[in-house]
């Protein structure tokens, strides 16, 4: 199959919408990461997503809509806390887990009684959903186990030959996937941190819980509330370690580890902030230490770059785990198998 990449235009969106209606897959931009979209109400189309990604069948998909009015047929109820979150943060980088209606195929919900719904801020994403006239099921458009794609080029690397079309809307503004929030109960539970932070949710709902697995790995046999937590994600081939603590000590430790790795014949690289001095050592920038949003926007590209350059050891500076920083540390932590050293 020939995979075309087309900049967003009314014609390209119309072509993508035709593909969605015909039961095909489209690489679609959103403000978080690129998605791999299919008609959410067409089980055959949804199964193609799992095949193209190599995704385990027990990991459910998020259903994207272009307006609040499209939601009632997809769910059995909208609890009070969910309604408040919708009002406050949609359109935006937030997915709400709600009780699913019967029209949602089992392939989408992976057999669960719930469905994740998201109203994205990306104008291009909403244009595509509107033009298709269908809710669009879309996971991140990476092959399973690779970092989520934040450019159309990343999608092409992973999906070339597997899908007919990728809509290119430039780099994603947020850069980490949406916050996934279980909104089936009275108190929202953050299952995956993202652009809508626990602090923001508490301000709107009065309470919030953050699932304990956000910052630690799963133990053998443990039950999870969100199947995505089970899988090793975002893993670069390089052995990845995170260093946290006082900035100067972190820099010194990273430099010492770098030099030792190089002396041992490894190819080390540093994921570090622009303000910090690592001399002439290889550094992939996480942007400014004062603007954690830049680390969010750059992290997945940086992880892909490690592999593209054949680095064998990655030494990462930690980000403060508040605000969007919690999402960055969750993704970086998973890439490192939660190998985090306090120095
Ligand atoms: O920003 C995003 O959310 C992107 C863009 C494309 O919208 N999508 C995305 O989808 O990241 P995906 O499939 O890569 O991640 C969805 C996560 C998975 O961890 C999945 O297990 C969880 O959400 N999830 C989906 N439906 C769920 C449900 N009903 N209950 C619990 N967790 C669910
Ligand atoms: Mg994903």
C-alpha cells in the first residue's frame, strides 16, 4: 500500500473523511500526538487499527468527537463531575472514561463496560470528524511499544505501507498524550497524566485522585484500572536512566556516568535542559528548564532520535513532577523502566 502524506487542506480533509467512511485508516493530527483513526462504530475498521499498530486486543481505544452533542448516543450516563470537566477543559487534551452505550463495538472498548471519549482542541482533528460524520476511534499512531508520534514524519516512519493517508498539521503543540480520567464515579481518578493536570481537575471538581501506577511499574499479577498501564511503552533501545535532585549534582553525576559509559565502549547521550552545561558531550535538548511544556513537546522526538542515532545509553535529567511535569515524568519513567536515581 502506498502511504501519502498531505498537508491539511479542505480537499485533503475531505479525502481523509471518505477513507474513514469507507472503513479505512487515516493518520490524523491532534494537539497532543498524532492518532491512527478509524470509524469508531465500524468493528471491521477498528480491527485494522490493532493490526496496523501491532496492538494487544485487550487495550481499549479512545473515541474522538467534534462537539458535545455527539456524546449522548455513545454513553449511558454523564456523571456530575464528568459534566464539569467537559465544561472546563473541552475542547482539549483530556479523555474521560464513561459508561459505554451498546453502539460502541467490543473491539473499541476491549470488552470493558466503559469507553474513553475525547473532544480534541485541534481544529484539523475536529474538521476531519465533522466531515466524516462519524466518531473516530484513534490510539496514538505509533507501532506498539514505540514513542507516540508528534510529527507526520514520525507517523510515516511507523505506518509507511500500512495506511493510505496521513494528514500533516505540523508538530503537536502539547506533545504528550491526553490526560485519561476515570469519570464514572464522584471523584475523578487520573489514570494517565497529561495536559490537564490533577491541580486543574481539583480546582473544578473539589477532589481528585491520581492512580498509584502513574509513577511506579506494575508488579506481577497486579490488576490495573487502565489496560495501557500494563504495557512497556516508549522504550528506546538505549539503556535509559533518570537522575533527580539538586541541578548541579545532577549535571555532575550525568557527566561522570557519560564519561564512564564512553570509556566502556558505549554510545551515551544526554537528555538535558538548555541552561545546563554538559560540555561537548552529546545532548538532545529538552528545552528550557523554566518551561516544562517544552520538555513535554520534545520528549517523544528525543526518544526517537536516540534510536535513530544508535545511542546505547541515555542519561536523562528529571523534570519537577508538578503540572505538565507529572506527565513528562510518567512517560520518561516508563521509557526508563522507572530506573530513577536520586543524587
Ligand atoms: O492524546 C491522546 O489521548 C491520543 C490522541 C490520538 O487522542 N490517543 C492516545 O490513545 O494516546 P492510546 O490508545 O495510545 O492511549 C489510550 C490510553 C491507553 O492507555 C488505554 O489503556 C486507556 O487510554 N484507555 C482507553 N479506554 C479506556 C477505558 N475504557 N478504561 C480505561 N482506560 C482506557
Ligand atoms: Mg499510545
